[in-house]
């Protein structure tokens, strides 16, 4: 499972951690509020709410699992690993090289998740027919898989935990077909397996995983209609449908989620990025311009390199629209904003495209060579491919 897509989907799989249906109302409210805060990028508030949940219900696995999930999401946010681009084209390969999280957060995460697993496992042992207990245990193992893959880079450990989560949620759905919320974990892992190269897929099948992309998408679409997993399932679908080239649907999902999560400016970024991929240049420029204005007004902590990402995306949209002067300004502002390596490399590709269109081939080559060096250092295969292609053949509007 050593590919960027697999890592991304393992990460997304555990986001339905707040779905317990049999909890007392105050705990459900605390958990729901914690996830709403996290989804709205209020990460500190989400951790505080989750700690309140643990304090109010110390023997409930969902409370401990929620706190662990909030800590994990906080780590990803502070690293900047929050956009679909991180899970396409090889950017995630550099994520595994990130430094470890602060020891206190790492220790708290593991303590809370271990407690969640122990409590849920004890309930399954006491009451093997308890569907919710199996759901809770599977969700905790999904979260462990996510952390192992995205934070620790331990793909073998992620595989083992993911298999446990898959089996438990398959059992939930077999025992109660109405539990479509279990389809998030099952659908995500089925898509991962179906996307693996043949030797790895055989190993996954031998381990007991199922594949089938179409079935995976159907499971996630059903989970998107479930009250407890509507956000998680649609988030996973955005990544999967991007991978499948269904970009207009991703635009729609991003707009739907914006209505539900109005403080999450990154959903506007994903709408604009999906519009670029769909070839909807005018819509992309409009969404990204709107999002940049939201970004500038938002006084909360930002994702590292976020301003450069917004400017790069709008610059890309404007290159595609042949608005080269405006694109040039955006791209140079992106470089001045201190972008992470993968964004810097891609900005140079776009500056090279602008130079090619203007007939400045020597300048374009210089940008592509710079991009290739940066992208190689950051192991960004998508950027490397673009830089290499345009080094071989100049970019032309309406052509390459």
C-alpha cells in the first residue's frame, strides 16, 4: 500500500469517528461539536471539545477515539497536509519524511487511541452481537491505520490495522445492512485495493481485502446520505472522484460541503482546483479569487504555505485562460510567500509555460530545469513529468 493515493485514503477513512448512535445526548453533542469545529478548521477548539467529551464519559470508546482523531487532524493541519494535491502525483512521498509530531501530542494520541481500542474490544468480548461495539472498534483501528501511515510512515503497521478495521466494518454491514455509515471504511479500503498495482493487489486479496472501484464508490455514496458520515464520505469521494477524472462532480461536492461548513476556506480552494482540472477556467478563477479574499480576512492560524498555494492555483487557472500578465503576478507572489518545495517546483513549471507562450524559450527552459531540480528533491512525480515534457517540447496554448 505504498502509494500516495493509498496513504490519502487511509487518512480519510477514520474521519467517521463520531458516529456512535447509542450515546447519551450530551456526549453525542460534544463529539459532534468537536468534529464540526475540526471540519471548520477550528482545530484548537476541536481538541478542547474532545477533551470535554473524555472528561464527561471516560468509559466511552467514542470519546477517547474522538480526542485521538482531533489530535491527529491537528498534526496534519500544522504540517499542511490537507489538500487533494498532497495525495495525487506523488506529493505524499515527501510527507513520510516529515519530522515527528511534538512528543506530548504523540503520547496523548496513542494513550487515547489505546484506551478507545481497549474499551471497544472489551464490549465486543462481552457482547459479540453488539453491532455498535464492532463499529467503534473498527473505527479505532481505522484511525490507528491513518496515524501509522500519515504521521509515522509505517505502512506495514497501517496495513495490519486497516485489515482489522475492514473486517469489523464488513461484519457491521453484514449484520445490519442499514448501517451505511460502515461503508466509509469499507469503501475507502476497497478503492485502495482496486487501485494497487497487480502484485500488491494480489497480496491484499490474499490478506482478505476486497476490491472493486464501482462498489467502493456506491458504498461511499450511500454513506454520504447517512447523517453521521455525510461529511466524511463526501470528503473521501472528492479524492476518489478526482482520481477517476470526475472533476465536475468534485466541484459540486465542494460547494455542498461549503454550505455545511462555512468556515472551512479550504473547501473553496478544492472547488477552484477541481474547476481547473475540469477545464472550467472562468469558474476556477472566480472561486479562487473569492477564496483568497476569505483567506485574507480569516485571522485564524493558516496551513503552512497556504497563501502560496492559493496564489499558485489562481496563477495556474489564469495561465489556462491565457491571462498571462495576471498569472505572472500571482505566480511571483506565490514564490515570495515562501512556498513549500512542491509548490515552488510547480510555480516554476507555470512560469515556464508563460515564457514559452511569449516566445522566450531560453527563459522557459531555465524555469523547467529549476522545476525539475526542485520537484526531484521533493519527489513530486507529477511536477517532474510536466517539467520533462515541456523541456522536450515547448508549451503552446491549445497544444501540449
